[in-house]
C-alpha cells in the first residue's frame, strides 16, 4: 500500500515516470479519480472544506507529513478549499514518492 511506504529523496539522474508505470501508480491511490495527472509531469487534487479554519487545519496536517517525509507539495489555500500539486523537482516530473505522498495526504481527511 502506497501510504505505508516512505518517500525516498531524489537527487536527479533518474527518468521521471511515464506511460504504464505512471498509470499503475495512479491506480494504486485510494481515490485515483480525485488526483489528476497533468501532462505526465505533476498530479493535482482539490479538497473542499466547510470553512477556512478547516482548510487551514488540513494544510497544517499536510505540512507535518511533508516535513516528516522530506517531500513538499505546492499548497494553495483558499476559503473552504485546498489544492495540492505534487512533482519531483530533481527530475522535473513524477516519481513514486509523489504518489506515496498523495496517498499519505488522502489519509489525512
């Protein structure tokens, strides 16, 4: 299960995920339809909340997991909504760690 794994630091020098390998990891997410793959480069999910306070609390939980895993998403916080974008900067694309982090984020709901 992806959420049980640990993100592995990437220092580049490996290709980003493409094609069937990318699709396979996407299918392993608990809510694959909620995470959109954009140009085989990054994944994005929007989360809805009843108010700003709830959205901010979620962002703080995501931040805690990101620090623990050493894998930091882009986070957009708005009133009652949060958008998370993940990709691995060192390879300018997606790695398995992006999907591990997505699975961990899903567990925070």
